[in-house]
């Protein structure tokens, strides 16, 4: 049986989470992935949209599959520089304002510098605003960035090189615990990027070829809905979106298993492919779940909406508190990697 280096996957998850990469600002994360592929001897190319596409020749080179993960994350941009030197932001991706209140952040300027700050509501002090603080809605209109710089005017902020349109990344606060958990922002989808790298590493080191020619797509616009639109070679007849499984009330997914999602907001995934993945998981003795996510979409969904003509399935590790301060256990990373490896080699 092929061996999976789970410690490598965990280390890559941590490293990737710590690289700022809100959608539209992903070059550093893409460069990191490219560096790992180069170490493994895997060739790749950059797409016109800045994503990465690598191909592993299969034992049957005439049939093609694809696997998609994404390096882009939630984040924000500077919408307005206020007269008092605070910044109004506009969100990138779908998340609640409550989930970022009090979070540290970086404002990335056009010159390449980064200015640190904190995301707060405009009436942040209970001692000053009393009940108004508690009643204030956590919306874009009421959230702002307090910069860690001596600024009190718009001109002061401009002098730092900050301007409208600069990207804002959130501090991931990535921690790996002795109990096997990784808690961080942006495990969606950095954990799955790490899983795919771990599977490729296992195959390269152990001389394994995929059963079919397999295209690996590292997407950079998934969080805004068009990451994999038009991304896959037309020869691909099956696509696996490797993305987080959402853990919570009413769901079967948990933080220790791999989940096969059979339906999300875009509708059902391919019945035959989803069932085949379940059979593979059972045959491999994996801890797996089958689940449905009503408030979810994937790169496979985007590619199908763009006219993709292939079977699609969604697989991923269970991640708690999706699009907030997330958490996953290394067991889920391991189980997901094992399912993907078994699928690719059959």
C-alpha cells in the first residue's frame, strides 16, 4: 500500500495558510505551490488567469481526468480612505462581518510594502458608545481598519502608500496543536492544496502513475465563483473538486473523516462518480461521510456552469466553522489524501 506523508501535508497546510492570498492577490501562494511541484519534478504552466495547471501522464494516456483545488481565500480591499485616517473595506468572498471583527490584518500597497492594522466596528468602545456598540450591525458600512501608524487624516494614509484598491489580508492565526488539530483562517482551501501536493509527492517518490492522464488545477479565483470556468482540457471526462467539507449542525461531516458531497447549491454531483468514490472509500477502509451543503459551491460547479462536459464530484476533509476561524484534524487530511490516491490509481 502506498504511503502518505501526513506530516508533509500538515506542514504544507500551515505554510500555505500563512501566505496572504485573498482572491486577486495570489501570486505568492501560486509561487509556493510551483516551488513544491518543481521539487517533485512535476512540470506545470501558468494559465492566463494566473492559475497553475500540471499534468501527470497516466498508464492510459488516452483518457483524461482532472483535480481542482484553490489557493485563493477570503479577504478584502480598501474601498475608501476616511477623513479620520481609518479605512473602509469591501469584502472579497462570502463571510459575515461578525467573523472578522477584532481581527488583525495587513494592507498590501502597490509598492510591495504591508501596513498592519485591526478590523473594528466604527463604535468599537463599550465605554464610549455604551449600548450603541452592542447594537451596531457588523456590516461593511460599520466596519473599518485602524492602521498601526500615526495617521489622523486621509493625507497621512496616502503618505504611507495606501490607496483605494489595495488588498487586505486577514491574520490567519495558524496553530497546530499537540492533539492533531490545525486551527486557522483559510483552511478553505489551503488544506486541500496541501493534500493534493502530498498525494503527488507520494506518487512521485513511490513510482506510481495515475491510471489515467490527470490534470492538476490550482485555482486562484474560486471564492468569487469563476476559478475553474473554462479551466480544464476538453479531454477531461471526470473532475474532482477537492475542497473543504463543512462541519456543523445537521451535517454528517466531521473533522476526522473525508466527506463525499453529493449535492450543493448548484445541484447534485454526478451519481455514478460519487457512488464510485464511496465504494473506493469503503474498499480502502476509510472513515468517510456522505453529505449535502445547501450554501456551498465549488470549482467543479463553476466549470459545469461554464459549459464543462464531464462528470464531477466533490471531496474534502471535514472543517469546522467554515469561512470563520476554521479547524481540521490531521486524520481528515490523511483520510482525504488516501481516497484521492486510491481514486487516481484506479
